[in-house]
């Protein structure tokens, strides 16, 4: 992970999906930047100053450097972050750079284990979409999810861990007692012990038109990159978890008029009390209980949404943005293909959850029960949101990541693996 660069200036189109992807990348990388909407006086003046005439958007001004037609991939390459694994063989391979994976990387690398973290996206997982984590131990003033991820990533790298970003897992097999992990770019790494901490992906809203309007007013997640652009707008947030609560407050504090659509009968069932209290007091937030989004309207950009209550009464609500914080679906596809036991809801089973009335899982080869975070494959651990029974809290994920390293050491002793 590169250090934070001086403030960037970016000229682009707010409602272009590719431009939104770049803005979201900068926000979730905790990279300071100023967004200038194309064809405004300020944007035109900057482009003229830098001699950019007719160049493809978006344009990124990075100090003396100017990148036209910028993409996430081109910036990552320009900044020297497009890295592959430094080695072929590792002691511990961690899949996922959310809080659980990053915590495990810090403790494993600081213990002297050769550690690699493989991440399909950016560090932080769903936490990187959160504007402020206020109930994480040790941060009385709160900390942004992206900032926490950046600090944890740099800490892991400082101890010698390799962070391989924007390059997820394509497959996984075992050869000679080693896990062989195939990467999407065609590379491979091996390790005797693996930790699966890939987190979740946003649950999708099955409503016609949502896919077509993604990045054009419809967004999955808490909309950190959009909040500053929404001042004075009418927006709708769907969801009742803490991520939705933080999104609602972040948008309202930026001056947006927010409707929060909640399918249940109250917020307190799934949201921390301090968020509920703030939402109740905020004059720009209107909470609609027993309410769902049943239609979206717009052509080139979102124009309105249809809200339907429990009695079947529908109303069309003008909206310039719709943020969908619907919870997550565990990212367990590659683990399932590797023979790891999965629950009916798609979460990875570990430890006692693998036992059937005290009996070890079918095919378990060892003369002991699976360790607390161990899956149905010896030496293959799982931590964080992807694990069945996890708390779905940042602190819980961090704790499980640290615990997984302690259990990995027990597995190394058992294997008499030289380090």
C-alpha cells in the first residue's frame, strides 16, 4: 500500500459508472481528493491550466502529473501498487483484507511467519464503505473504515507481510500437504496453512432497473464517495443495520434530505442504540418503517423510487440517489469448491459447528476435533463475517484474526512444519 499522496484533483462526470468507480476507489483508499464536475468553470480552468484539450475523462491531476482517461487500474499501476506476490511459497496465506484478514496479517508477520494477503478489491472489506466506526475499542473519537484499513495494511507491511491487492482467488487445491492457491492473474502461491477471511458482498435488490442505474444514482453500500455530492438532494437509504445508520447520518450531515426505508417495525432490532438516537433527533431524516423499494425510475440517471408499505400502498418519491445497505452474502464460492463444509446460509462452518452430536465431520483425518476456527479441512481456518456464528462486528473480526494465528501455530507444531 502506498502512503497517502498529496490532495488530488479529479475532473469527471458524477453520473458515469466508470467515473464513480474511480471516485469510490479514491475514497475507500483514504486518498484525499477534490472532485470537479466536468464542464464547470472550475474544471475547465484546471484543464486549460494543464493543457488538457479534448482528452478523455476522467482526468486526474497528481501534483505535476496529469493522467487522462484514468481508471482504477491505471492509477494503481502509475503509483506502483500493481504488485504480485513477492514469493511463491509462504507459511500462511490469508484470503481477504478486511479487518479479520488484516489483523491476522499483523500478528502472523510480527511472529515471523512468511505471510501473504490476497485481496480481490481494496483493503477493508465492507468496513471500508463505513464513514465512521465509533464503537471500536481504543478510538473514542471514532475512525473511518477506510482509514482503519489503510493503517492496518501499512502495519502488516511494516512487519513484512505481502499485500496483493486487486487480484483475488480463482481456485484452490492441495498438493503434497500444501495448499496451492491460484490467482486471477494466473499466478499461484503455496502455503501449508490458509485463513479464509474474504468477508461479504452486498446483497442485491431484485427490482427492475436497479442494475441499469448502478453508478447513475443507485449505489450499493453507504455511499461515502457520494455524500459530499448530495448536499440539498433528496435521497433514499434502504437498510436497518449499522452501515445503513452511518450512511443516513453521513448523508444528512452533508445536507441531504434522507428517507430511510426499513422493512421491519423498528430500528433498534439491528442497529446500535447510539445511532438510533441520533437518527431520531436529526431534522433531515425521515424513517419509514414497514417499507420497501419496489421500483426505480430514470433513464440516464435515477429520478425517483417507488416505496411500498406493509399495507400495499405505494407512493412515488423523488430521489437523486438510492443507497442500498442490505447486508451481505458470504464470499465462499472458491472455498466451497475446495471441499470446505458450508452452512445452509452459505457461511463456512468451523470448530464445534462441524461436530454432529459429538462426531467429527465425515472424512476428518486427524485424531482430534477441529480447532475453534478450523474448517472441515485441517489447517484451513476461517475468520470474520464469512464464518458461521461470527458476530459481524469489526472488533469481533479483529479478534478472530488474531485467534486464527494462534491456532495456526498449533497446526504448525502438529505438522512439525519448519519455519
